[in-house]
C-alpha cells in the first residue's frame, strides 16, 4: 500500500490521496448476494490508465473530487 499525504489547511487535515481525486476510478467486487463492494485499489485515468491504491499519495495531476 501507499503512504497518504496530508496537509493542514486552515486547521483542518486535507489528505490528497488517489481515493479523493477526480481522476481515480475505484474497482469493485461482486459478492455472493450480488452486491458490489469497493476494493482498496482502482485506476487513474490521467494522464494514462495505471493501477493505484486508495491511500496512495496524490500525484501532480490531483484534482479534488466533487460529491
């Protein structure tokens, strides 16, 4: 797994990780009940597709995920 990168902004902790980046697409697994469960990894679509873990330190392309 990766180390997360957190910065203190205005008294709040903001962690810039792949999980909260708009370019990150999480992967899911379907369980026996037919429900989808998020996995601890996914892929990044910028600038090219590459495997990333949710807690990876954000790269220079990081953009805040809306919603």
